[in-house]
């Protein structure tokens, strides 16, 4: 199935914020690769959150589905994207059950309208059989590096008022799970309960008033993470929690262990807003700017400074947007050409505020979109932004400044997807913009009647991007951030019966390849060999076999490792016993390569031969320790063909 836009008229906001009509003949073309399905229902309008370490979190009524998309070139059976999936189930901890006041004791004695309020509020009385079960309503990932140096922690807020922090752990059998690090809601209760008095003998109305006061005091409504802060040898993040007209700040320390720790309370401040519905932390060198939005549509900014291990300073607020009684759903911040673009989402309205490097207002504008609710906003590239609506409309905005005045071009991208039976509730754009994902749960009457929701994750290839060319132009020194290109080539090969290596240049010299380019060719060869039997016509095959490229890569990695050991020896004048054994083993391997004449068989030339010669010459000058032996069979581990650790054990 191919998706291609028509020539759509574009709306341009001029200096007077008036709309003009222009034609745009540029085409943005997509192609549906595949869709992934699973049961359950989406809880929020935006049911998708992403992390810096590659996780996609889909928020459902039973918990969180954590997808980690990774290119797997050996996957030739399924046309679905390759991913690892895990499940996170938040606890059923309830704020109201831990406030020292039992609503069951007075619920029969309060006035009718108070009774209705108690029964309808899950944060006060969550025990009704017909009420919603405990389910997550908001999820946000911490910056990368808060746990295990390269991974993110995740904070989960439920409709029962429980705010928990989870960290990822992988067991020895490679089973992944998320364990609870701390419960911020419980910490809040422990912090304030020392000032609470016993009201069991008060009148029912007085007990209800006190219960609502305690609920408003401790119940988290929204939250956000700070950037990763490093002070000397300590790394931590600040978790900012929004309440009814107040903010609390918590320090979450980076660590490796699975020890359950409580967050360190820093401070609580009152702010002149209503129920805080969204927060956004913006780093400004060592300080930060905290954006606060409430249910009345008011947006303010707080300056955070003097951040230490035990305290921080919060300056007076700066008004960003006066209240208009339209709830602020979220903030998004992007930087482009020295300006900061602040997007404020309010239902179907999108407020754009542009600030310069000094933090001064340059211009602002308000755009209204069709589709009931904005459910996704992502930066595509340069001055292009994608907005997804609940109705399934995908809108491209081109936003830039001319003479410090906002100029906005708006274009609808028509997707040939039947959204009469679906709703769009999440947008994701891959790191290299080669594909997008749309979370589109089915909303058929039969599904609603049977209470069986089906969530579809649609994967669409961006035909404007050439993933193969992006891979070949990679100069980052790693392919870790290019897995989306490899995965699109694999999926596209299965769909179109086309080899992933199609389009590679002819007569290339593998002898001059960098390690990054060799790894790229390695996985392209693997993917091509996996699906070659499914391809009817092969016009060209300009790549070596997977085994040959693997051997070339092994030789070059061996030389690289030996060069690193030589450099380490020149620096420290010594090597550990393990490093010496490693150098000895590499020396034997390279000698075996030369003896078997593998360089000529693999088509390698002078560059590789010279590097091997230098490595062998230097390594032959070392005096190596006694080669380790197996403690069971006493055979030489490095040279014996009879010693096998598994067989010995």
C-alpha cells in the first residue's frame, strides 16, 4: 500500500497573523510497511512516550508495553519490525488508603452532592467495583545515564495518585524487567503526615473536608524530569512534581544497584496557578527554566538556579500565557538556528512562542487544527514539524522567522488509512527520519461492546529518505544510531522482494574500509542472504558474503585491539596478565591468518598487510606469561583442541 499526498493549499501566517493561500507542489510520500497489533486500550489521547535509550512506551489500561526497536538482520520470517517487548505493571498503591482517614466511616452520613463527589473521584474513593481499575495515566523517561550509565529511569503516575520510579534490570538469562526504585507518593505522605491530627471523632463533613485537603496536598497531578546533573562524582536528576497550586522537588540519585531508595525531598513551593496539568524542564547551561501549565490555560515560567546536592533556588515567575479556561495539555521545546520554539498544546489549538538566545520574546502565534485533539507533535527536520490529530489527520508545518516575524506554512498529508474505525493516539519519528509510527487503536462498536480493544502500531516508510545512502554517509564511528535504516531496508526487502544490498557501488576496496563501514556491509550481507530465496530477479549483487566480511572485520578488529594495547603499554609501561594473554592470543590469530593465506583469499591488500606486519613485529617483542590451563583437565586453554569448558564442567 502506498500513501502519497496531493498538492494541498498552504496557509501562511504573515506579519499581521493573517492567513494567505499559496500552492506547494512538494510531495511527501509514505508507504505502509507493516502493522503490529496487540490487545488492550489506550488510556490517554497521547498514548505514546519515547526515551533517549530507544524505548517506545505504549500506555494502556492494564500497564505499559515497553518496545525497544532494534534492527535484527537475521529476521526473515516476519514482516513486522524487530523489537524486544517487556511489560511494566504499576502497583495498585492508593493515596486515599494511606491518608489516615477512612472514607467508609462517614460516606453514609454526608450530604448527597458530597456523596456524589466522593464516589466519582478515584483519588478519594477508588474501591467501587464499577469504577476504573488502577491504570497509568502519565509516563515520562529520565535523561539517559540515570541508571546503568546508559539507560533511563521511568516515572509512572496512576489514576489512584501513585507516582513510582522504575529502573531496568536484565537478569543472567537475559530476561528484562523493571523494578520499582521508590514511590514518591508514599514519600509525600510520610513527609506531611507528622503534621496531621486525628479526625476520627469529628463530624462527617469535617472529616471529608480534611480528607480532600490532604488529597490536594500530596496527590501528584503532573511531573517532569530535569537534565542529568553532575556535581563532582555524584550524578542525579531532579523530579519536579505538580500538585494543586504547588510544586515539590525531589532528588533521584544515579546508581547501579537494585536497592530500593526513597527520593530526597528538596523543597516545596506555592505557585499562582490552579491544578498543574503539565511541566517542562529546559536546561540553560548550569541553570534551568521550568514551564508550568494548569487546567485553566495559564502558563508561567520559573527560573531554577544554584542547584546543589541538597538545595536549589526558584525565582519569581514570568507570565507566558494568561488563562483562557482551555487546559494546557503539554509543552514541547525545539531549537533551530539560534532560536527556541516553544509549542503549547491546548486541545486543538497550538500556541507557538519564539524566544531568542537571551530569553526575550521574538514573536508568537496561535494555530487551530481540525481533529478534536492534538495527540502528537514531533520535529521532522530543519524547520518542518509534524502534528498528529485524534481524527487521524497528519499535518506538516513549516515554521521559520522572516524579519523576526513568524511565517507558518500548513499542509495536510493525506494518509490512505481508514480512520473511520481508528483513532490516532501517538506519533513517533525514527532517529534518521526513515520511517514513522502511528499508534492507531481500533474503535469499532463491536470492540467497545465486548470491551476488547485492539491497538495497531502502523509503520510507514518515508520514501523521501534513502536509508542505504544514509548508512553509507555515516561518519559517526558507530552504527548504534542507524538501526532504523537497517530495519527499513530489511522490511522493505521482504515487502517488495528486493535485496537490502541493492544499490551498493561496484568494485569497492574492502581493504580501505573503516570499521564502521565494514559493520554496515556485514549486516547488509546478512539481511540479503536471509531473503535471497524470496527474491525472484537479482539484477546485481555487489557485496561479499557474510562470512567473508565477518572474517575481514575480525582481522581489522584484532589489529585495532592490539594497537590499543600497545598504546596502553607505552603509557603505563606495563600490562596486566589478562591483557598479556589477550595480546598473545591475537598474535596467534594473525599468524594463522598469514599462514593460511587468508588475506589474498579475502581480497585484502597492502593496507591490511602492513598493519598486520607492524602488529606482529611489536607483539613478538613481548615476553608472555605462562599460558593458563583448565583447572579440571589441565589442558592449555589457548592451544588445546580437546579442552572445552562446557565439556569439562
